[in-house]
C-alpha cells in the first residue's frame, strides 16, 4: 500500500441485514475480499452512531492526535483520495506528529483456496448439459459436466488487478481490441454469465467489464467497460468507451445482453450488433419505486432470469423480486419486497412474503426459483398466484445434504434451473449443490479433474 508507513486503516462493519451481524459471517467476508486491516463488527451500530455516519460507505479521517478532521460519504475516485491523503501527510509531517513505527497486526491468509472452488458466485446451466461456474475468488470460470467432471477452466486463477507484467495503459486492464488465451489472468470476481451458441459472456464485477469468450477458438476479449469504475450516472454509448459499475449478472435475447448493474442500481443493455451500452431500467437512484423503466428506482440488482418478455431480477438491497418488461413502454413491477429496510423470512403471497437480500433468480415452467441468500434458503414463486414457498433449506447455516427442507446452505448467491433440477452456487460453502425438485433431495456435486 502506498501509505503503509503513515496511514492506518480500521474498518467498521455496521450491518443492515441480520445475517451480516454474525461475526462468523463478517470473518468470511473479510477472507473473501482479502481485507488486510482490522475490522470492528459494530453489531449494535454504536460506532456508526457515535460518528454520526449516515451512509454506506462513510470515511472518517482521524489525525495522529486522535481528532476527527474530515468525513466523506459514498464512493470516491482514488485520484482525489490520493491528493487528500498526500496533503494531510505533508501537513502532519511538518508538525512532526506522525509515528512511522509499524503497528503489529495479524490478519488471515489471502483468499484461502477452499478446495476446488472459492466463493462461487453464479452458475449457468444451459440446455446442452454442461455447467458454467463463476469461481469468483479464484478469478476464473469453471466448465463442468453435470456429474462434476471439470472439462475446462477459463482464466489462470490470477486477477489482472494484481498483475504488473502486462504494462497495460492506466485504467484499462485488458486493452480493448485485444484477445487473450484461457491461461492468462482474465477476471477479478467474475459473476453472472450468458451463453449464446459458442459465445459465453461474463460479467466481471471486479474489473467492471463484460467479457466475451469464444469457446471454439479459446479466446477472451472485453466487449463493454473500460476497466475503470463509473462513479457518475451516464447515458452510455460506445460499449468500450464508457465505464461500468459492478456488473453482476447477464441475460441474452435478440442480440442484446441485459446487465444487472449492481453498482448504479440499474439494469443496462449491451447491443452486440451495434456495440453500444445504455441503461435499460432505473434512474440510478436507490430505492424501490415501480413505473416506466426509465423512471423506476432499483436497489442493487444482482441476479437476472429471462422468460419471454419478462426480465425478472433480484433487487438485493430491497430484498425484492421484481420484473422489467421488455418492449416499448415497458414497466418495472415489484412482485415481492416493500422497502430498503424491510426484510425477514416469511413465505406467503406477493408482498406478504418477505426475503432477506436475495441475490439470484432462475426461470422454470410457471415459476421462478430464488436464492434467498441471507436466509440460507431456496424459494419458489408460483407465477400464477405469486405465492412464495421455501423448497430447500431449513434456515440454518451449514453444509447438509438430504431431504430438501432439512438441508443447509451458507449464503447461496447463484441459482440455475434445468430439467427439474435446481443448481445452486452455495457461496460460503464453496460448493455446487443440486436440488432435485421431484424427489425433494439436495446433494453436493463433487468436482473432479483428471
């Protein structure tokens, strides 16, 4: 870190959701994101209240004598933060109050391997039989058979953010127009995918880009985003000239890739013929407001499922399942979910049901399946009645197979449906699980490679 001898960082985790308050879950998140500074689990929001923080994130600047000298709410460009820190350090250096003695602190190991997978985020189960798994913390895509045989891997397990040898232009991780082989560092926190023939599109949340994988020629290129994180609302344009912000899932229809743009609280669309990107739904303000697509308010959409002209999405920060209608004059309609701070675990019809930070949805005949992530459950919504029912998971955290309603998951964040089987990326268990709808059995798919 640039200011390692002058700046000491303390993270304060002030949770909104119940599941985020558990220390073991905070520890898992620290491990997942390779956090190397101490983190306080502010369970009762006492620290947040003491510093009058009103937003996530909030930065508090404290001088060497323990006085609060600045505050910033929301995200920020690194260049601006660099200038602020440099000015502060110069001022306190002149005053002779900076202590450059190292502060001893032991942190966990970086991104433990966890076996074959590490925090898998999303899973894709197209009709031809293979499974495509976003092995998110291993920075790669794993292609496996239904029985668990690993057929291929896309990406060498390294993040391009950690690689200096490419001598890339500033702000661009994979130069636009270039192609890379599977054995290169391609992704950082890959998430949702869409398969179109022999082309796989990948939403790479860490580099804020969408990649195109040519499965026939084994080549990968960037087709949307610049490698920088967009911190402003923009209307789009040339796909590789405008930055994105945490693309988290993808769906494809009629030459358009729909993008769950979690960072800007919007859905976007990538026109693969014209090579352009633009907002599809949501103004960019965070809330839950229905209406015409360009007037609706969303809140961290994280998972997509397309059924005809209905683009279902998990709106995570409002614990909602919503649908955006494709076509001129399309609207956003909320199926369940009522507000930014309304969450829980209740089955029921429509808005009588309550979820907790769902992160993915999957389309099935007459229904959608929901990864109710922070309730550690899989739920089903009947589209004719809007009744939401728990179909797998007893709500406890763990890795338990067997009868579906006695099974246990740990923050499942990805879900896919194919031929009566629900495939689950059981994120904090670092496993792929299989729920057979007819038999009501949950099992773990053991991945293996020759």
